[in-house]
């Protein structure tokens, strides 16, 4: 496994990030793995040299953080990069959500307890909070960094103007800055190329895209999995453009056949090789899926390959920000 700096920080992360939404409790979603099924996958990630584990407090209602923490308990803390996120509702209480100062303080302490650690390496805003003044959120985030509870700050899907406004406020006040962006990006959804990705390259922000396989569609999985049949988020992201996406999927299949590789390897390789990308987030529910993710890091796509896969894309409505 190769390691790379996260943006312009000194933090070294693996070229693949293990997405941990798959681990937790099947009562939260039928495609989520319970602890016993999660442990072999987490152990394999460690064996492969993956050091960055991406979580969120809302995954399995907090159980994902608990399960992953127990699986990593015997690993020296300095060898792990633990990232988690806040914003989404954790209960029916109106203050148990969002990015208010109150919730930032409550959420970071709750995640620390579930993770069984003294600090979080990368604490990220899961989404933009339109109900809370941005200054309030950024001031609170600065405080949890200065308190030693968080090492670095990041954000997930939002508009580029929102991210740049936040960075500007942080700079003006000398507050702890955002160093990473986790956004929606794959061959079927490339709207981030218009604003967010150029912004991140300009500002030295690390980028760890989510859904690099478009929830399995770019791997040619179709409707064969429980997740593909029950994941409402995936349906909302991709169902409206099925017809135009077929051309992209067909192009990936052609390139995969040309290289004698699985479609997933080609789709992963495309994301990982794009300018400014630090590491794609891979969602693994079966051990053999690691094979494609790891192999993708060795794939070299030609200009002809890139042109073939990128040509069918047509602009889409923004998806993933809300």
C-alpha cells in the first residue's frame, strides 16, 4: 500500500479509504453487516495496509463507530487514521442534529466515547447546515481542535461557494482550517469537476470521493445485491438518469474488456487517477471486493481509455449535497 499526504497537511493516509457505513447493525439497514461479519473485512483492510477508516455518527445510529472501534482495539492508535462526521439527526430531539455549537460539542464527545479514543484524526461536516450561522459552527470546530479532541477538520458534499466562504472565515479569524473534502464523484456523476475539484486543487484540500462505483452500477452489478434493491439514497442519486448512464457503463465495460480486468477496477482507477484526488472511499461487504480495489491502484488508463469513458457524460442536476 502506498501512502499520500492528505492535502497539504503532514498526515499520511492510504491510497484507499475504507468506508464504514457497511458495518454496524442490520436493523438499521438490511445490507449492513453485524459485528461478526464486519470483523474479517476490517482485519483484511489492516492486512492490506489501509490505515484510514471513514465513519459517521449516524451510521447504524452510532453502532458503526462502536463495531469498528472494537475491531481496531488492539491496533496502536498512531497507526490509525479515524475520520468521522456529524450533522444528521441522532434522535428525535431538535438539538440532537445539525451544526450548532451545542451539537458540535455533544457530538464530538459522543463519537469519542463510541470510538474509545482520546481524539479523532479527521472530524467532518456531513452536510451544510442552513439553520445555523456558519461562524457559530466554525468557532465551535476550532474549539474542539484546540481542546485536543480533533486533529484535523474536513467537510462533505456542499456547494463550492459554501466551502470557500467557510475557509475564508477560518482564515480571517485564525481558526483551525478545513483540510479535506469528501464529495460525490464517479464516472456517472462528474458535476464536481466544474467548481469543487478546481477549488480543492487551488487551496491544497485533500479529496476523498464517496461512491466511486456509483453504488455498484459501474461494477456491472445491476440489481443483484440487497443494497441495490433497498438503498433509497442510491435510487435517489441515479435512478432518474438510468438511460443516459447506460452509455457510460457500456464504455467502462469496453475498457475493462480491453485491459482484461473487472469493471470495478477500471472505475476505481479512473477516480483514483483524477487530478487532485487523494484516495477514493471503498465500500466493502465481501472480502473478494478488496481484490478489485487494490488492483485498481496499478491500472494505467490511456488517453484513449479516458476519452472513451468520459465522452458519453452529460451534465446532471446536483446530487448528494442535501
